[in-house]
C-alpha cells in the first residue's frame, strides 16, 4: 500500500496513474473532491482517497495506517510575494510532519519529490549535478529556498533512520491543466504570448518523472538524491517547439532586463483582470535569465534500461491533447 500526498496535483496525479497501472494499492491525500480531468476516471476509481492536509498531523497520522511506502509530493509552487508565508509553511513544516510520522510509524520506504530549485542556481549559470551545494544568492527563488529547507527535513529524517530517497525534477512538461503549474507555458504559447527569455533550463516529461519515482521507490537505493532531466533547452527553443505543435506564431520579442520589468508589469495587470496567476514575475525572471545545465547521468546509471522521452515527442503529444481539449470546449 502506497500513500501519495498531493494526489490531485500535476505530478501526483501522474504518479498515481503509474502506480495503479502497475498494480499497486494506492491511498492518496487530497484537499477537495475535485479530481484532475486529464487522468482517466477509472484510474482514480481504484484509489482510496483521504481528505487531509500535510499540516493536519492527526489526519496525516490516520492516513499512514497500514502504509508500506510514502511518496510525498504535496507542496506549494509559487513565485508571488503574497503567497510566500503559506508556501514555506506547507513545504517545510508539512515535510517535517511527514518525516516525523513516517519515522514514528516505521514506514518502510519514503520518496520525497523535491525540485532542482532545492540545489540552487549560480550567478552567471552553471552545470548542475547532485553534488551541488546550496548557495544563498540573488538568483535563487523563495520557492527554491523552501524546497531546500524541506530537503533538510528529509536528510534529518535519514539521519534518524528513515529509508528515503529524494527526487529532483527539472521543469515538468506534459498534458494537464494549462491554467496552472508549468502547464501554463502551453497556454501562453497557444495565446501567442510574444515574449521569450534568453535563459537555458532543464525539462522533463511528467510521465518520466512518475516512472522514475516509482522505480526509485522499488529500488534499494537510499540516502541519495536524483536529478530527473531529459534535456537542457533554451526557453526560445521550447516556446518555438510548442508554437509549432499548435500551429501558432513563434515569440519574437527577446526580453532584456529592462523589458522584463515592463513586460511583467503588463502581464501582472492583464492577469489581475483575468483573475489568473501571471507567468512573468520578478521571481520567474531569475530563472528565465539563468543559463543552467542539469546533468542526468546519475539516474540513468541507477536505473539500467530507463531512457528519457525526447522533448520533441513530449511536446507533440501534449499539444495534440491540448488541441483536443480546446476543440471539445468550443461550441
């Protein structure tokens, strides 16, 4: 029996799908009755759902009864100042709660879904592997800091005997709710968002993240972290490839630091009227201008026979599904 926190989020939903399809019994935590539309209903019908919150210790303790392994996905991803306090509380305190209860209940296996943001970025860009040490500098986001501090809780648990492994995905691509998470990149390109940033970043297919998570859960590897990254692309190449998948215009305006300040203000105003989270913020600009290359040698060595889905294939498949969704929504 596997317990998945954050089961209705983008990554959590695909991890549940992977587990159910492989025959695992799954219990999953959610905070509302709303289930992701992009996962088949018959998958979720096989899940034992528990309404709880990682900050609610009694509810989490009950959810862990009879559990063999935990995949801790629940967390807040935000680059907005007004959401920082809540983000730190959920990401850090919530992870501490999960670790403490897992130790108390002698859970056999604990997989923590972190982020490459927890490894930190270097001013001017760099190549990053699992050995990178956190540097507190101006290019790191508060989201990254919260995930770094959450990882410290897991490492502390490992020191106290927790059989755990940490997963550090790069930016995740795939078919989901394009009004939230990294899926919003597809919506912006579909709407012919004209701006692109000059940075370079790592990207991975959401199904690859789910698959590697399950394989690491099944493995004997412990006290390790693994970067999950298919390829390093420029944001321009990413947006151009998505645009081609939709048959839309390529973004044509490169954002300079000055133009970024103008663009993010325009985006902020537009998003506030639309009631949506802006894609461009002061925090996301830090990532957009960084040229960071993430290595994936360690995960490929740890999982013989596993290979990443090429990003072109990931994007093509996702674009086809998003277009199908749009066609269904149109009258």
